[in-house]
């Protein structure tokens, strides 16, 4: 995908993160507090937001001619699986399926960051 599109995807992913954060803090607050899941919801939002910013960052890196072809996919799919599964677990949705998905998402996030780091090491300086 072209770098500008990754920037746009990151911005939209961040907008969704803000929306889900507000939804959890207001519409779902009582439900999440009763089930002691508000902290988990906030963790999911935090990871989604950080990786939305990472998508924008990798898009900017790629605009400069950097590689990192796998990194944005790792960030997007990883945060979708990681945060999405925690959202579901917080609402007690498909618990038996979502539990194993969370670490898979986390692994993709780690691989995305390592991939980004390797691309940055390989990038030649532009004076």
C-alpha cells in the first residue's frame, strides 16, 4: 500500500480508538466497572492508539523512501487482534475464542516493531 494510504489508515484507526475510548468511558463505564473490566478496555484503547500513531509514523518513513513493508501490516493486524480481542473479552464476548487471539496480536505487534527497526537500520541517510 502506498505511504499516504498508511498515514490515512493510521488516522482512521486513531479516530476509532478515540471513539472506543469515549464509548468505554461513558456508555459502557458502568458495565465495565461492575465486571472489573474498565482497566482492560483502557489497555485495548491505549494499544490501539499507539499503533495508530505507529501507522502514521511508518507511512512518513516510507514517504522518505524507507522500506518497512511488513511493519504497517504487523501494526494494523496486530492491534486489531490484540485490542479487538481485549474489547471482546471485556464485554464477555466469545471468550473461548478471543483469549488465544490476544497473544497472537501481541506477537504481530512485536514483529511489526522489529521489522520497522530493521528497515530503519537498512535505510541510508539522506543528507
